[in-house]
């Protein structure tokens, strides 16, 4: 009985311990997200790009990889430039989808689709760290901004993956 | 008396009944069309008036409900937005002083203080123009870059506010957005340039009204701070100031006194 209690105590301690661990040190001093451009033929409102920009910034803040998530066109100290990155991109394709197909066929037929090309560069020398191509889909019954949320999450995921592959990234 | 009876078909078979009705003994003529479809339904105005009354009652109820749903500012649904942490403006080659002249609302919003309509609404305690002016002056003052008056300022700022509050989101969160343009004017030369800035913030939705209010306030505060930072630390302001700032005219040296010739 005593051994079981001890085991429970140790297990509980082991579970709680990671909660007290410090957040990892951010790998970059700052990150700047820019508004994504739209290719010709992409029928999305300017509000969509604003929302995508906001979502991307929110996701970057959540990722805790960067000391500061700065707004578009903000100045950065020259000393911090080598440890700062810039995220640029463009929406290359957008399909509205079909609610009728979605209702009649199902199985993701008629879903909205968004393709985004992203480039992540180092601020100091403009060296491209990674350039993921994101493709997200969502039901036409949902708002198109759901795609922006999904795309932002995927971009940050790709950045994390690229930084993990390349070691520190700095 | 003109006859409106159809001239063909069932007209061939009708009966004319004659009788007396009422106390006054007015003769009633009842034309009974035995086969004509015109006689099938007699208008019952009593039923129609009932339907009208019901419709009137329903529309009145709907109007009253709509009036009740129209949010009104109360202390419990009013939030106080202010810049939580003063943004430190970028440093310029020489210490410049700015003066905030006018803040104009260009949002075209009939109710600029109503930021969230559902669930009784959420209101700002002041007009967005006032909040903007206060936030900007606080930030400039914190860096000792606020001029006391227009005359002593190196640059005069005129702000045009395009958006202040929440914007359309995906439905799964609140999307706060503050957008404005500042006209930076050098009062000495009279030249000016426009600098635009925006701030955004995303916050999660909530179910309880108290939490909704908290999230909305946090969201707007963040977006507001972000917009101020975007303006005060932006490259656009730096470029505008660099273009407009002309070095002060050197003061004319005092007239050199002619040396007195000594004899």
C-alpha cells in the first residue's frame, strides 16, 4: 500500500514538473509579418488579407519563437536585424467552392480552397530561410475567414518545422 | 344600373329571388347564380378583420422587441479603453516635438461608441477620437516629444480615424482593428505628408457576457496599442519626417561692429 502511494506521489510530481519549466528562449529577436498580396483573379476582399495578417501575427505570438512580433513597416534596431525575420507572401489561388456540391456529394467535394506562397527571410541579409506553399480547404458553409485562420496556423507550423530542421536558425 | 354579370355560359340559368328583410322593409334582391363560380365564395369581412388584427398585433410585438433589443449604454456595458503601456516613439536625429492638432472621425459609423451589438451591446466610455488623442499624447509625452502648443512644435499631426473597434471575423474569435492616417505637417514650410497606420488583434470568443466584455476590451486595447506603435515606430513616419524636416534657419549673426579706428 505504501509503495503504491509513493508511486502515485512520484507520478503526480512528474506530471506537474513540466508546468514549472521555463518557456524556451525565443530563437529570434523579432518577426515582422507583412500583408499578403493577391494574384490576379483572386476574388477576395481586402478585409480578408487584413484578417490573415492579424491571424498570422496572433499565431506567431502563440508560437513563442520570437521575442517580439512587430507590425508591418516598423523599424528594427540594426543590432537586432540578424536575429530578425520577415514573413512575406501572396495568395496565388482561391476557389469559392460550391455549397450544392458539398450538400449533395459531401466528402469534401465543393470545398473552398486557398493557396498561399510564403517566404520567410532573414532581415539583415534577406536570405530565404524557408518558402512553404500552403494549401488549405474549408467547407463553403463556413466563412472564408476560416481559411485565413487555417492558413496562418499552417504557416507557423512550417516555420517551426524549418527551424527545427535547420537547428537554431540563427 | 350597369350589369356586370358574365354574358355567356352560366348566365343562362339563374334565379331571381325577392324578399323583405329588416324592419324597414327594404326589398332585398338576391341574385343566385346556381352554376356560376362567382357565387361560390362570399367575402367574409369579419374573418379578414381578425387576420388584420392579428398581423397588427404581431408587427407591434416585433417592433417593441426590436426597440428593446437596441442596446443602450449603461455603466455595466461600458468599457474604458486606454493605451495600457505607453509606446516609446522612435528616436530621430534631433529631438523633435509633435503637436496633435485635430483628430477627426472618418469611419462613417453612426454609432462610433457601440463596439459590439449583440447581448445588450458593449459601448466605449468616450468617443474614439478622444481615446486616440489621449493615447497619442500620452505616448509622445512619455518620450518628451510632445510640444506644448502649435507654435513650438516641429511637426503638427492631424489624425483621421478610419476604424476603431471590432471588425468582421471568422466567427470563432473577435477581430479588433484600429486604422488611421496622420497628416504630418511642418508648420514652417507648410509642407505635409500622410502616414497611415493600423493595428490588429485577435481574441477568443466567450460565452458569458462578462467574459465577452473582458475579451472585447482586451482586444481593442491591444489593437489600439498596436496601431500607435505602428505609427510611432513605423518607417513611414521616419521617411516623412526625414523628407519634411529642414534644418532651422541659422540665426543672423549680430552686425559686426566696425572697429574704431584709433588715431
